[in-house]
C-alpha cells in the first residue's frame, strides 16, 4: 500500500523548519527534518561555605542548542551540503521552528554528515545550532569632577602607575630575604 501525495495537506512551510533570520524564508527545503532535540539549560553557581555546605547564589542561562537530524534523498547532495557549509562558515543567522518552541539567533555550529551504503539514495545530515547573543560594549568616560580623589582625575602623560615603589626583580628580593645579597 502506498501513500498518495493527495492525502498530505500542503503547507507553505514545515512544522519543523529552518528559517532565514532576516527574511523568514525556509532554508534547505530538500533536507527533510526527521528528528529535533534540544536541551535548554541553566547553570547554577555553587560556592563552598565554612560549615562544609554549598550555597547557590545565582545562575546563568546557557545558550540554546538545537540538533536537527535531516534526511536528504534523490537530490544533488553536494550542492545542498555546500550551501549548508557556506551558511555555517559565514555565521548566517537562522530561526529554528519546532512544534514546541521557536529558537531565534541560531547559527550552525556543527555539520556531521552520515553516509551509509545501506541507505541507498539518501544521506543523513545533522545540523547542530547554537544560540548566539550579541551585546554592544558601552564605553562611558568619567568626567574629572566625578572622581573622588582629584589627583586621580587626569591620566594624561602619566602612563601606568605602580602602587608601591619597586624593590627590583623578584629574584633580587628573594636573594635579599635569605641574606645572599644586601
């Protein structure tokens, strides 16, 4: 018994889809998603205390990692793999849409390819996506009037300042401390 294409509802995009982040156009249409796995994680910082216990005082939300296992059949494999590889190397941003969640700001981190002779005319392509987060550095100058000690207000033409007077090299300091030199 065969399944007719007439019974399959037509969609403009798949339930599981890899979309271009800027245009929302579905990418790699000939790589059919077969399995998706993700593991959103939070890392809790642990600090030991004097009693031997451990306290947790804050957490870090780790970047989302999504793996999409695709099958490529009856297609020019080389051109599809070249297209995916180029997107990976140029850090193209994607949106990965799954049944349960949509992941934004994703880039292809790994591209393992499995070619099995038993699979005859198909290859398995696993796309591993990682969420990236951009931040812009904010440089803010401090006006001299806001500095607590007026002597510290200007650093022009002063270079790096030491907090104590130098006692020579560490070797010379060690030799002096054991009485080898004065």
